[in-house]
C-alpha cells in the first residue's frame, strides 16, 4: 500500500522522528489537553514538506478538496471521524447541505464532492448538494471523470435561511450547512447573516483568512510542542515574514519584498550551517490569502524579486477567482526529498475533527524539489495507515513507512491546532 | 474479506434491514441524542443471532476478550475509537494499567490482551499489564499461541492505589485502570475502594451485573427504537423471564422454571404463527450472572427442565470460577440461519466508546442452529466493514454483506445503549 519512497534518511529527521515515537504518550497527552481548550475545525488538510532534515507544514486548507484521493480502504475511519465531528458541531442535525466550489467543470473536484457526500451519508445524515454558482439555475446532474453522478441544486435564500426547492425530490431545509467552498471570491451575499449553522464558519474562508495569521499561531504551537519534546523548533517550523501592500504591476513594494527575502535567506543560511545542510536556501513568495498554487514563486536571491518580467508579475498578481494579490507571505522553502518513480512528492494529510483520517502524496513529474507541487499536473498516490505489527516487539526503525506516517500525523495536527487557534482569534464574536 | 454466508433471506428480516437502511439518518440522529443522555461503556461486545426472520442480541459483554479476532486491516478504527474513549473517560491520563483475566494459560485470551495493549498504546498511552492472579508473584513473560510475548506484572496495593513495582522497568502508577476481567469470582479486595479511575466501574462486573437487568433495559431501548422505525419490537427483541433461587442439585425451583418455560414457549408460538415461521420454538436457560457459555441449556418443552439428569444438573449449576448458579434467565432462543462452510455461525460485534470497530463470526462445527456457540471449539472469522461503493448510485440489495453489517451494527448499538442505561441505574452513586 505504501508506495516506494526514496527519502534522504540522514541527519536530524531520523532523530526527530525517533523523539516523536519515543514521546508518543507524552505527545498524545499534550494533544488531548490542547483539544480540551480549542475546538478543532470540522475538517482540514495540511501540505507537508519533508526535506530529510526538516518536516514542516507549508499550507493548511480548511476546505479540503481531495477526499477522492484518500485510500478507499480507510473509508470507515473517515465515517467514524465524521460522526464525531457531527456530534460536536450539530448533534441535532438530520440533514446536511453541502456547498461546493463553483468550478463545476473540474471533474476531479466533483469526484471529491461525491466522496464527501458519501462520507457524510454514511455518518448518518441526509445529504444534498447545493450550488451557489450563477451557472446552476436548476437541478443539474454532472458526471465525474470516472462515471459517478453528482446532482447540484441551486441554493435559494428565503429570509435568513438557505434551502433547496425541488418539486421532484422535495424541498430541503437543513440546520447544518457544510462549506466545501473556500470563499476566495469573497463572502457571497447569499451566505451572509444566515441563522443556520455554517461549518466551517465564514471567517475560515480566504476572504478573511491570512496565511501569516495561521503561521503566527503555528509559531506558538510549534514553540510549545518543541519545548515539550526538547527539540529545536526550527525542525518543524519554516521561517516566514510578510509584506503588505504590494502591487506587482505598479512595482510598488518590491524593495520591501527584496529586503525581507534577504533577511529570511540569511536566517536560513545560519540554520543550514548549524545542521550541516549543503543545499542552497530558498524562500517561497505567495499570496497571503488564497489557494490553488497560483501566485506562488520560488526565490533564491533578493534579486529574483527585483527583476520580475511581465509574465512573472502577471502570474504573481492574480490568484483564484481573478483576485488581485496585494499582501504576500515569504516563507522558508523546504526541499522535498521524497520522490516516487523519480517524480518529486509531498505528503498531504487529511483530518476530520482532530483525527487523522488519511492522506496522499502529491506527485509532480514536471517540478523540482524546490517548487510548489500543488499545481496543474499533480498526481496523487494514497498514503497508507499503520499496519498492525507482525513482529512480537513492534519495534521498527523510525524511518519505516508506518512510523513516518505517525510523524506526518503529528506535524499535521500541530498545523490543525494552529488553525483552531487562528479561527478562535479571528472569530468576529471574540473581537 | 466477507466470508461466504448462507442465510435464509426470506421473510421479515429483509424488510427489517431495508427499513433500517432507509431510516439511516433517522437512526443515527436518534443514537446521537441517546449518547447525549447516556455515557457509553468504554468497550463492549455483543453476540447477535440472525434467524432470517429476527435479528437480536443474546449477550452483551462489557469485558470483551476477542480483540485478536478483529480484522487487522481495521486496527486504525479501533485506535481512533480508543482515543475518543480515553478523551471522554480520562483525558488527563498518561499511563494505563490493564488488568486481564486470571486464566493465564489460555494463550488465545493472552493474544487478546496483546492486541488490546497494542490498541491502547497506539492511542497514545503508556501501557503495562498488571495481574491480580495469585499465581503471578513476579514479572512473568507469557507466550501466545502465535509467538507474541506478554509481560504480566503483579499488582501491588499501596494505600488506596494499586501499582506495579519493578526495579528493572521502573514503578508504574497510573490514574486510569482498564479492566479486562469480568469479576465473575466477585470483586477482589485489592480492587475495592481505589482512588484511581477503574474502567469500566466495578459494578460492570458479573459479581453485580444480571443479564435480566440488561435485557430489562434492552426492552425499553428496543421499544423506543421500534416505535421510531414503525416495526414490531419482537423482530429485534427476544422474550425473556427469570427465576430466582434455583438449586439444581437440591431440585428446588424446578417447577417455577418449568412454568416460565411453558409461558415463554407459548408466547413465541403466537409470534411464529403471526410471521409464518415453521420452526419449533425454543428457549435458552442460562445463569443470570456469568459468562463463558457454561451453565447454558437449550429447552424446547417444560418437561426438559423437569427431568434433568445428574450430568445436566451439574453442568447447569456451575459457571466460571466455580460459582454456584441460583438465579437463571429464560430467554427466547433465536435460530441462527447463518453458516460458513456448513458450520453454524453467529456474529459478534465489537464496540469502543459508542462506535462499532469491527466484529467476527463465531463459527462452530459441532453445534446446532439452536445451540449457544460461545463454547469450547469455536472458531472465528473476521467480519468486514463496508467497502466503498464502486457503482455510482451506491444502491445494494439490503441483504448484501455491507448493508447486513450496518443492521448488525445498529442492533449491537441498541444493546450497548441498554448496557449504558443498566450501568447508570446500577451505579452505587445513583442508589
């Protein structure tokens, strides 16, 4: 089940994983106490990068869109976690309305929605899918690439509620609404001031969220966790900084960006020297709000951001839904040293409530070890869960596939916890 | 994964399963509301009988001893459920002491303990196994039939706590103690008045529990659930009655028993006529407190209990640990119409917290369809979980293996809920 992985297994990562395995009861106890204090997001996926010397989250998505890439053998685990999530967030719900993204032509994304519907149905809810896309004006059956059918029904606003109105299937009014739409285009009026329970809340969308706020919360989480384990926080945490008010077209803010890039590269160089890492440091510059691997570039020198040509500036200035980028985050780049059949790979971990339910490798043949892999052309290989030990003592080397997945799950849950803190702090009710 | 099953698929069971599948959102919603009201036992296993016209629980075990029989592919599901159970019962725990049964020569039972340790370790606890058997006076390594090693350490009482004292491994004092010992021999003094958290509580042991109390609670659960579904409660619920103060040796109480048997058989006959069942009704007479399939007999006529020979009386009068039987329960017998390779089979469903984590078929070549299968010579075949649908519409016949397992899970959870009610009512703190 676990694909063959080539990973640089020298240096601190082995010892990092070993410390996690040794400290498992301590780690799980710490997580339990954290989850008594913070409410987990309903679901999330975390992109990790494993450089052999460092294992760190680089992106946390609160509207995961790849449920179809999870190992189908572990569906019951997703269903069980979904039952827990529902018990916590909306135990009184009979029905669930799922609102997906508007890009209804991406048949792989539609397959994700089919799988999400399947999980929530098996968790015992009556589920229908309501679209807020202006293109969906009547119940519309769409086909996925692999022959599944998804019925999208137009969402109708009636007072402070949204519902589905359908003479054939009957109307559908649910007390709980699950968003699988990251609101990159802003909060649509139809979703504002609803009396229904929106999961996750509107402020989890990219119209409100900032990566820099997430990683500021992650700084605190990683700091506390590293102290617990007695390890260097940097092994889990990429440096970052921000630049506000950049206009790539008008070329304003470029100097600020170049300066921050220079500072960050210098900080990384010191750490690389400390750990004997011989690679060239790099940073990733990306939109502070946004998703889908647009508006992202790999930078190895401050000059890289000073000499942007028109094409690069165009690429950087727009993310999903045509939004202009004005705030960027500069994040320490983490090389990926994992590869599958010579293609670079990065793990993506899926969680529901605060449980790891699976994950997959994002694999990209056309990209380098210092590039973002969440881009067109990605392929996906399911990550396996721990298999039961067949040896009496259960002792495996820390780099064995099952154990590596434990470390992945730990780091992903640290990012999840940061998202929980971020959501609590950004909650309009708390401000 | 699902073994080939021959099942009588005519009559009301099909329609019963169909109503459960149709009402799945309603059922899960109902369970959610019940679990807001009652605390689930930490773990449980439920023996079911599927007669083709009836699907009912016949025994609910609060100290399950067959974790080794679960499908190892679904270990992550047990681990996840264990994490939830720990969060609810003892979130502050770092360590867990497991106290197994004293019969340390049953290598299959020991294998169950190994698996339970494995689950709880993977749920993130520091786990050790402490024995209260007088035979274990020093740390003792035992081997299972399949080469696993289990270290049993003698439990030591210090004030109002129990702990392990071990110069080599270090002492072990845990705030939580998991019992996998059903206390058939009574509550040992070493476990009385502990300040530590005993899971499940002492009154879940057979020294306090009565099957008749469990099934009295199940009457109420089945009644409410059947009303919800609009079905005849009898399809899920075996009739039962009790006789107190029986002495099989002195032959006192035999008339009461014969009378109750006669009444029960008459009631079953009416139901059989109503549903067109042509089999001969039978009842099972068993000890009201106890386990392990001792002290059990199949009875088809009141005369069967009047003319007991010495051998049958000996067999009936003693259960595990040599305890005398004085209270018996008379329970409607449910034919098993499931078989695997011509051997009769009955499903056993495992739960942790209120989640179904797996199950297996207990298979017995030497027994009839009207006999108890929890007896020496049983074999075990893992039950499979639902596999993801490969067809677009996910519609299977209700008798398809995955769907049947849903119905098994529902009925098992009804019994679990009855156990929760029973434990709450029998809690010394509530009396």
